[in-house]
C-alpha cells in the first residue's frame, strides 16, 4: 500500500470536508447545543448544575457527531462516483484499497478535529461553573471517538456496494440496534422459541455492541470506570472496525463503476 498516497487522500478528504456546508451546519448546531446547556442547567430543578451540564454536553456531542459520521461515511463514495472524480484517482497508480482507506482516514480526521473542538468548548463551560474536568468525562469523550470509528467503518462497508440512502438507513439502524445489543441478547435468553433465540443471538453477535462504548451514564453520575472494561471495549471496537473495513475494501475492489 502506498502510504504517501493514503496520507495525501486523507488530507484531501479533510480539506474537502471543511468546505461541506452540511458539516458546518451540524457543527454549528452541536456548538449551539453545548452553549445552551448552561442555560438549561440554570433552569434545572432537582438536579445539580454539574450533572445537567455533563448530561446535555455529552449528549449533544454524541448526537451531532454520530449524525455527521453516518452522513460522511455513507455519502463520500457515492459523491465521488457521481462527480466521476473517482475515475481520475483509480486510473493512477493508486489501488482501490488505498483510495478507500484514505477517504476513511480523512473522515476520521474531520470527526476527530470536531470532537476535540467540542470537548474544548465543553471543558470551558465546566470551568465557567467551577466544575473540574473529571476523568470520567475524558474517558466518555474518548469512547465516543472510538464509536465514531465503528460507525464510519460500517458506513463505508455499506456504501462500498450500495447507494447513499440505503447505506445511511442501514448504518443508522446499526447504531440504534448496537445500543440495544444487550437487550437483544436478553430476549434471546428468555425466549421460549428456539428459532427466535437462534436468530436473536446471531443478530447480537453480528451487531457492534455499542453500549460498551456508551460511558455517558458513568460520566453523568460520576461512576467509576474499570480500565480493563474500557480496554476490552476499545479492542473489541477496533477489531470490529477492522472487519468492516476489510469487507469494504473487498466489495469496493470488485465494484463496477460503469
């Protein structure tokens, strides 16, 4: 794999993303939600200001960045094919795998920059209210970054052979179902139907267990987070992302653009 080409594609994707108006809209809305959280914290009844700030801040970051990850990962390849710019790239001595992984890296750079920017705004809000940046908050934000990698991988795997709309719907469904993976497994265990139990368990193992990466409740309620559980969840997410990206490369390499 040509690393120079991969880096160039990643940086080019990041530059293109900065000019995307949808990204500006979502990023602005997310920052607006973050800036609105202090007002809601002041109106909160029965909850501490810190808890409301953390809950609203992390939820706003998660919602906007997840939507952005789904949009970017499922529309990138389709837009390249529609504008026919992909033919200019793959006609050069650049493999399809390098092209796809370069676009994935570009998307992750974009999401990473926005995540850091939002985290800084979040930290500034906490500091304005005299609340320290606790370890639980940092871990929850880092876990969100890993979750964005999983969703990006799923989105590119889908868009490597399907259209943008179908890819976005499936990736969004994977996000929702992934946060319900534990419930799906419990239903399988409690079901009296052997067939339903088999299908439910197969679904559970096929889906990414995103609930492992949802550490926002720990941050909101200041619960201790086990280092071992965070490490396991991260390795699991990286492995799942690796499988999805491998499938994306396989499907994209065999795709006919005509």
